[in-house]
C-alpha cells in the first residue's frame, strides 16, 4: 500500500519516518486517502511507550497522503 522513508525534520533536526501511500503507476482511489487519514488520526490519539508517535499528516502536491512519525 505504501512506502516508508527515513528522513530528517528540517525544523527540529530529529530523525523521522515518513509513510506515503503509493500505488505503483495507478491513481489513488478516493477511499485510499480517507482510510489513510483515519489511520493517522487513530495513531495520533494513542499515547504509549511501545507505539510510535504520529507528528503530522496531510497530502503532498501529487495528491498522495503522508504520515510523519517518530
């Protein structure tokens, strides 16, 4: 369903993971973005030392949704 990149937050200089929905040459269905954002909202609401923290989420200029995590 997607790909995860190891990145650096330009503001805090912290290492982060960016998860992005990618459909290998196929356009995203409207439901893909909806469910991805539901996942991001659910993750952002959780607080536990064994669960990764969600920092941000949104949509890139190409229309693909993303999620930034610690």
